[in-house]
C-alpha cells in the first residue's frame, strides 16, 4: 500500500528527507515528533520494499549484540557515537510499544513473529504522529542550495527546506528501485565518496574451475571462512557460519559475511571441519579400518560433498576417495587434513548488486560529524543509513545502523533547526 499523498501546495519545510526507507522514516518520525515541519520524499510506488523482503519477509530488525566491531568502515570509530546514542534496546522498546511480536534467532538476531509489514506500519504510524508530510511516489530531479535553504525540484513541484537529509540508501537490489542518488548529491556538494561495491553477496568462480562443484548446488554445512589480515581495522574477516554451494559459486551466511571483506584477486580460506582435529581423528580410526575415505568423510559432511571434494583433491588423480583408511599413510592423512582445514579458493567476482543485501562504501565519514551525520563543509546537509561508509555484518546490524544514524541526525535537526 503506497504512502498517502498530501496537497503539494505546502512547499516550505524545516526538513526535507529524501528516501522513505528504514533510516528515512526513522529520521522523519523523530524530527516530526520533535516539532519540526518535515517532508518525506520517495520515488517508489510502494513503501519500504527493502524492509518488506528482509529476513525472509520477517525483518531481522536489529541485533541485541550490536557493537562497533560489527561494522566495516575506513573510519571504524565513526559509528560509535550514534550506536551508543540509540541502542538495540531503544528500538526494541519502540517495537514493544506497538505490541509487535518478535523472537530471537541465533547470535542475537531479532525477527518479527509475523511479517515485516509490522515494522513498516510502525514507522509509518510514527511519521504520522509527527505530522510528517508525504510526497510519494515523487522523483527529485535537482537539488540546489543558497545561504539559508535547500531547493528541491520534484514531480510534486518545488520544495524548500532549511535542512536536507539524504536517506536513499545504496545500490543493492536495484530491481526494488535502489540508486546511487545519495552519492551523486554528496559529490555535487563536494563530499568525498568511498568507492562503493556489493556486500553481503554470493561469490562466484571461474566456470571451468567450478565445474566439479556445480553439481553440489544446494549442499550446505557449517564452516569457518576467512580472508585477509583478521583483526586489523577491518582489513580481514573470519566467520563461523553455514556455507551453501550454488551452480556458480558459494553463498550462505558464511560467504555473505566474508564477501564484505574480500578484495578482487584475494583468496578465501575455508575450514570444512571447524573444531575437529581431522588428522588425529583419522589416525585414531585407522587401525584395521577398511572403509574408503569417501565413506569416512561422509560421516562428517554430506556424502555428495565428501565424494566430489576427494575426487578433485589435487595430486591424487581422482583416487583419494577410494583409498582405504587402513592403507593411508601418515603423510597422506596430514595432507588431507591440511586441505580440509585450509581449502583455499580464489573467487573471480561477486553476484553483483542484484544479489547483494547491502552496499559497502559510500559517503566518506571523514566529511561527516559522527554525532549528527551532518556534512562538515555544508551546514544543514545530512547523510544517514546505507549511503554512509558504514557497513554492518549480516544479522540485523545494518538495520540498527539505520535506526541509530537516523536518530542521531534527527536529534541534531531538532537542536539546530534552520527556518526557511
């Protein structure tokens, strides 16, 4: 259901917010309830589609374990102030006030019991409580600026506002209307942009090299995946999550997580048996064991994976799986164990923005005030949510950044209202 239209005769506002997604609606509701005249503008015909499809339609709306360490940015400390100012518990308090039923999945992930629509309806109600004016569907064609106000040329006519918030998100899932509009406006006003790219996205491999594993599509297992230098200012990552084989490469939570850290040309390293000392287990089981290795490993992995992986183990001419455990040498078992725990693969790319959950990169945080999200060089101009170079892990962190950055922005808007 599209957001309601109001008369376009009212053209002057304290705040114009472009983008009616998670961050945009949150900022609008808080600013409106703080006494500001707010207009919320979006080009879509249907409100908050990315919220609607998130979490399999149940919206993973936050993570109770959120810390700054769960975010990637060229300035890893930038998100601290906003996250501290509006926490997962603060958002959960709002959810409870609307009696939205929710549940926690593993690792602190919170989901609606019923539908993502509950979160959309809540945000829309909060905007209405703040008297927010809607312009939707409405495209913004041009944004100008003079000494006292921003002037927006839109499908609904000219809109003037003392302050402007860009909340149009990033380029992930363009089929839902995602664009780079916030980045274009940032560049227009002289702000630097960290080169954007898809994140939380499946990884792809050379078709010829991947052919032996393409038939494993649908096979899943828990792995430990890593790349880069872990623990050094977000240069690398390491995750214990489920991996999913696909026809073209790898997906699943483990791969989506590591994709945010992966750089072109870099290998990823997969431990296919995390926490299990494979070499010692095989040595202990070897005496008198006439089972083939493919059968032995099928006790740890899905059988299809055990057979295919051993059949393409380098250096054994496709015969590794046929070796009887009792006949395996110490050297063979050591080599096998190392490969199980350190399977190195070099992706050729990602599945792109169409399959990405978020965009990495965005407006350079060096040009923004971390307490307000305001552009340091352009008073009255703010950027929130995914458009900013702050990218969360999978599991509700990006929604929490949307809420936290929006509230930080809205509070600053209230404190520094600039009349038109």
